[in-house]
C-alpha cells in the first residue's frame, strides 16, 4: 500500500454566485464556467431582483461583469414595476 492518490480535476470550472444580507445568503446559484455579463444580467433579473425588498441595498464590487451598461436602470424599473421600491 502507499503511493499517491490520483488527483482528478474537473474538466470545467464552476462559479458560485449569491447575495449576502444580515439574514444570510440569497439567490444562490452555481454556474458552469466563468461568470460573464450575460449570465450576471440573467442572475440579477431572474433570481436576485425578485427577492429584493423595500429597504434592501445592493452593493456591487469592481468585478468587470458588474459594469454592465443599463443593469441598474433595468433592475430599478423591474423593482418599481413590482411595487417593491418607491418611485
């Protein structure tokens, strides 16, 4: 017995994306591959925005995919349409 255990690396990378609040994690999603602007925009529109409530503050760091033109305006419109934020 003895010897090295063969290390099997996955053939693809996985990306974990979520939002953190004082109440825990929200909108947890695992994506195959790297996060890009398209998948980030879909995450915001379909997963995170529906979970946001009045008084929530969305803080984004300087990750390049966060610099999607029109993302914040689109999210604001979606939240106003659902009456979860004030106009």
